[in-house]
C-alpha cells in the first residue's frame, strides 16, 4: 500500500475501508470548522458514507491518476491531502488538502504540501502544480504562499459552498521554479 514519509512526525497513506470509522471521527471533531470551506462535509455523516469514496480514491490511485491520502501525525489520522487527478498530457496536477482544527498551526500542512510538490516534480516528473484556495481562507492560502507558489488569478464565484458562491485563488508553481528557488534553499 502506498505511503509517503514526510518527516519523523508526519506520513501520508492511502486509506482503506477499515479507516472509514476513524475518518468520520476526524470530520465530526472539526465539522463546523471544515464546513466553512469544504462543500462535501454535510454529505459525510456516518462511516459508511466513506465506503464508496475510499473505493473511488483507491481506483484513482490504481489508474495512476493521482491519489488522496490520509495525513497521519504521530500515527493519528488528522486530515487528507493529495492530487486531484493528473493531466499527463500537460504534465500537471492540483493539490488539495484539509486538516482537523486541533492540528492547525503546527506546520503539518506546509510539510505535507512540500512533500507532495517534491513527489510531483521528482517522482512523477510533472511540470506544473496548482493549489486552489478560497479567497477568504487565509490559513489555506498561507500554504502556497509560504512555499513560493505564484498567485496566478482569481476565479470569481469559482465554487458554490452550501448557500453561496465564493471566489477561488489559483496558485501555481513550475518544476523549474521549484528547483531553482525553493529546493535550492534545502529547508
């Protein structure tokens, strides 16, 4: 089963059906917090709601079309991150992520995202990685900004979130920029 060691505290792993109970517990503990920015939260009410989703994630990985992985912090599931599919023709992907409220502010998501970008450029040999964030979601936007992504535009009313549209900021980084600037700093 696929895993990606981020550092001594953090690891990414593909989820399997037996992880559904732990996943719903993580969502329940941060439901109101997650609901502010994620449109799927209300659809996930019980562990069984994750069964078809986990199957879909496993099929996505098997098709070599990206992956959605659980974020383990010191062995505990605390969120998700991964690639929303891979455009192999254009050698690009988009990273998505979320983290339980109690684990914010520990640098977890920055480390996870950095590892995903490294994986995209080094292992998958992609040319471009994007991150899309709610324009008002300052915590989410801080991740690509901290990792030297460029803000490339705003999709006005880019996503419908329960009862309203909100703008989406598009960030991007190219393999050559990552290697020339961020990776050369070796931090």
